[in-house]
């Protein structure tokens, strides 16, 4: 899968997405991440990409021409046969969840637009954006970190990124439940011991225990997820 990220701060995005699992996936060729500096498409002496909003108001607004020019350049590189989609990281969008990430992982090319300042001229969004996605109801200084989060959670669903398919099929949230408690050595730490069931070697009983604990954790911390599971069954 190919990720194309449009931003005013390419170094920030490239640094975050060059580490850990995503960085290794890029090196192996399981995914590609191309980062584009919108300023390179400004077509003016000082690479100016923003201006004051019509009607007044605080702050500056990213102008439509460089955004659209950058998107046009990316689109020209993508084959017509490719299944592609453009996403704008926007507080107005649908909150990102696992179902959305799974749906987006089916595309060949995912273009992600990062806003900054007070946002982007609406005409550019109408011209190039297919959907808007938010990572939560709070304010950030720009769309770069949200774009990295979207890339991370979509990329890990791509074959070859994780070691085994079960790493994401049985993962917390993906299964509809929070993850069960996990333990490693030492057996006892500050008076707290590993549950004996995990040392029993009885895989069926361990699986049953983990399922029960997952339900308990979900009921305690995210009861809304249990409601979603109930609605799906109904």
C-alpha cells in the first residue's frame, strides 16, 4: 500500500514514520510512505501558502492553489487503475476507529492531507477530499500527528507489516473487546503474582480465562464497546 502525505512539515511526519514497526515496513517494501511539502507547490517567490481569511477573523488560512497543485502532482503519479482515496485530517470528520482503518486498508493509494493554521480554504477541500477523519474531540496545532496516527493504524493491517495476521485480528479493540491483562517474568513482583492459570499449560482454560478477563476489562473501562457488540449481535 502507498501512503501519500501532504504537509507543511514533512520532516516531522517522516521522522515519526521512520521508526519502529512502520519504519521497518517501509524498509522492507511492505508499504511506501511518500511525504510532500505543500510549500513546493506554492508557485510564488517566498513559497507562501497562507493568507488572511475573507470576512475577517483570527489567524491565517492555507490557500487553495498550492494544496490543489500538490494533490494534482500526487494524482498524476498514481495509475488510473489504482484504488485511491483522499482523507483530510479534520475535527469535523468522523472519529477514527478500527472499522475505518480496516476499510481504508483496502485501498492501493491513500492520500492524507494535513491542515495547519486555521485550516484550509474550503474550495480546496471540495476539490480533492473524499472524506474527513478526526482522531478525537480536542484541538491540535496541525494535522501532522493525526496523519501519522492514521497511517500507523492502517499500515499495521497491511500484509507483511506485522509478523503474523493474528497480531491484528485478535488485537484489543479489533476484536471488539479490550485486551486481557498480560504478564511476564518475574513470577512475583512486589507481592503480586502471575495468575496460576497462565502457568497451567492448559491452552483451552487459558483462552477461556483471557476471554473472561477481556470482558471484565471492557466492562470496567469501555462499557460502550460492549454495547456495540450487543447491537451487532441483535
